[in-house]
């Protein structure tokens, strides 16, 4: 997913990290609860250019890519993401990651199974506040607290892109 980062965005991240005051901190080795597997993400492999960002849908696709949205919200089988025929369909169960009862939602444009019938405001609220259309709180690993600081224009572009994701049940 990060392969899609534009050079200037990567430079900005590096500049930010270099601006932080160093902290001495012992960090234990990571413990992975699920196998780490890299599935190439088509939009990241194809890449983006700054010129594409005049189109809100393309800019939204970029934000969804670097935000890893489809890593969770695509079909998942035997530890492998299905970006080709299951993009946005959801269904990934996070029980094996210690999050029993948490399952990724369908975020395709399907009006019944997905978010096709949701208003832009309902989608924005789910992304930034973790509240579903029916008012229930979304469960981890949905990272809405990280997305809460996105600009309105970022959210609008993400929604523009999500509206183009083909409907899947």
C-alpha cells in the first residue's frame, strides 16, 4: 500500500519524523497474531501522479490506498486478500487477531450489502467517528480515531472513490 506514496508525501513523512525529539525507549520484539503476508494492491502497483489529483475519484483512490482501507475491506480467504474479485466486499473476520466479533464491512456501492444507499454524511461519520448508518459503534480494527483528523476535502474524495467501487454482495 505504501508503495503508492508520492515522493513529496514520503519526503513530508521523513521531514516530520526528523522533527520529533528523540526518545530512548526499549521496545520488545513484535508478536504477530496472524501471519504477515504481502498481497500486491493493484492501485499501489500501478501508481499515482500528482496530476491525477485534479480528479476527486483518483485522489480518493490514493487516500484509500495509503490508508490501507481495502486491506481489511476486501474479500479474504486462507490468509490472502482478493483484490481482483472481492475489492471492498468485506467479510474478513478478525477473531484470529484477537478481535472476536469484529468483521470487515462491505464498502462497495451495492445498495443492500454495501454502502451504496448511505448518504455522504453517513459514510463520513463511519470513517471519522466509527458510527454505522444504524447508529452502532464500529469495532476495532476500524481506525476511525486516526481518520478523525482528515480534512473535509479528503473525506469527500474518499467518498467519491468509494461510490465507484463496483457493487458486490
